């Protein structure tokens, strides 16, 4: 933010700025406050996307006036990100953290996290998810004990998918989940273009983020084990895919082409699946139309993908 007149306030720190953006509802105020407090460094700008329209309820928090608040009722994190995080606007930031509101941060230190991803050259990263307590969707993003960073799933058999020793495709490498990604400036420019205006649940993006890795996705995308998160898994619009989903159920449902009707979040899930198919179809169409496109990874469509052309 800038003053109405005069030069901008001198920053205390010389380090480059970064951005934390979270889609929030007032019900998660306490947890969001804990997350933001972890980012209380001189070099972080905070942006809240209010999907429940409640902005006033946040005013009492000490950092509220120095955060940017954007409010639009019932919109998802990806809808907000597409409209308010245009890469030219956020080019001032070195790293963009686009997080869910239901993450437990007691084992996360952002200063250490930043120095690790810089040192390791990670263009796209996420903190590992503690497998002990949280719902873990993918083997790759589960925390490894006694490790700083990993880039490959080492378990040969994970929940819902198998990662063999030589698996070189997402979700076994070159992959992060959508709940807590951190993007470098350049990878965000690419990822932002991949987000579709009208596909608000963001499904399908995770498997394609490798194309934004600015090189070898198996090297430039990684999971930080030493700074990790607890995934609380609260269904809300601040969560990935507009409602917390169990990726394993979804994957099986996708393979069967059915959706579990007994689940209360069926409507959101069904919409997400429809969007996933649209996303894949658009990808396939774009690949077909672009004569110059050479797939650097020779990636077949994700095995659960049903593809209509
Ligand atoms: C937002 O979604 C909730 C829950 O589905 C619904 O009750 C409410 O009417 C919606 N609000 C608007 C403004 O669409
Ligand atoms: C982690 O490292 C500690 C200390 O070196 C060791 O005692 C422990 O067995 C290791 N745990 C695993 C799971 O490797
Ligand atoms: C990408 O990096 C991985 C891991 O270092 C390596 O095994 C692979 O050969 C690299 N791929 C290319 C195309 O360089």
C-alpha cells in the first residue's frame, strides 16, 4: 500500500517483499490470525479474500489495517487469485503464498522456509503435511522425518496412487497440492495464465503446475519437510476446490465416473469434476492447436483423466 502523498514509508528491512494471500471466512478467524501472525515479518504483505462478505469482523486484529481486504460472496480462492493477483501487479513480490485458511502452522517458520526454498532453488513449493494427524492426499506431500526437502515420493505405494522408484510424473514428482502452494514470481506468472476465468475450483491445475517450474519440474518443485503444516481439513470456500475433499475418494470416483451421493458436499464436488473435465479438454485442445508446442515432459494425460475431444 502507498500513502496518499509523499514518498512511501521506508521499509525497515532491506529484504524483498513477499505476499501471503488467503481466502477467509469469519468462522476461521482464530486460525487465520495464527497463520498471519506467523508471517508477521517486515517483508510480507497480507491479502485476505473474504468469501463470506464479512470484513468488519476482522477489524479488531492488530494487523487488519495493514492488510488488503477483498470481499466477494461465495467465491473461491482461484476466482479471487485470477482477478486480484495479476502477475504484473504482484511482480513486486519475490514469492506468492496462496494458502487455505484451515492450516495448522505451529511447526512452520516462514523465515526458515524462505531461506530453504531459495537455497534449494524451488520455484514452486509447499510445506509438507504431517501425515500423523492430517488427512494426507498424496504421498509426495506427506512429511518425511529427518529431512529438509524432498522432491520425489519415496513410498512405493501411497494412498490412492503408486509411485515407483522411477516415476517421473506428477503426483510422484513435480507436484504440489493446491492447499498451500508458494510460487516464485516467474512461476506465478505462468500459473496465473493457466487458471481459467470461469473454472473457479482450480481442479486439474495441480497436475499441470510442472509446466510452470521454469525448467526441470523434478528439481524446481519440492516439499519442505522441516517446516510443515497440519491440515485441519475444514470444509469451506477457503479450502482447495471450494470444499475440503478427500482426494482418494475423488480419484476413485473419477475413475468410476461417479460421485458419492451420500456426501454432503456433493454439489461442489460434482461442479469440481465438471470443471476438471473442461480443464483437461481445453488443455488437449490447446495442445492440438499449437503447432509449436513440444511437451518437455512427454506427460500422458493423468490416468484418471477421462478425455473427450
Ligand atoms: C452463499 O452460499 C451459501 C451457502 O451455499 C448460501 O446459503 C447463500 O445464499 C449464498 N449467498 C449468496 C449471496 O449467493
Ligand atoms: C531421525 O534422526 C534421529 C537422530 O539422528 C534418529 O535417532 C532417528 O532414528 C531418525 N528417525 C528416522 C525415522 O529416521
Ligand atoms: C530432471 O531432474 C531429475 C532429478 O534430478 C533427473 O533425474 C532428470 O534426468 C532430469 N530431467 C531432465 C530432462 O534433465
